[in-house]
């Protein structure tokens, strides 16, 4: 199914924050289309904020909340990395 829609999926085993971010940065650098990283770990958000730059395609961090008390209907929140970088930079001046 993912091959038919040209969606690339990479799954890392265990705690693989740096591997996930490395693949996202590589795709954003080489591809001419947006990259979305879906994760539960905000450490990945911090790494994306550090490693992404304006020479790349747009990168989104989509926070998938952990299931709380069996509730699976909580929506995914997507954050555009460049917008957060801009806001952080604007507040630092």
C-alpha cells in the first residue's frame, strides 16, 4: 500500500531517536517534498529543531500521543519545524 502511494516508511527498533532524525534529515535534504516524522517522543522534536535548516524540504513533527486509559481517538498534532525555529529565533533577539 505504501509503495503504491510513494510513501516511505522507516521503523527503528528500541530507542532510536538519532536514527529517526537522521533518516528524516536525509530525506528532507534529498527529496523535493515535505517529510513527516510521527513519534511519541519529544526528544525527536528537539533533535529536529537542531538539525533541520532552510536548505531542506519542510519537515513536520507529528506528535502521536500515547494511549491513555485505552483512549485511541486523541488526534495527532503536527508541528512545522521551520515555524518553531523562526519563533525561537525571533524571541531570542
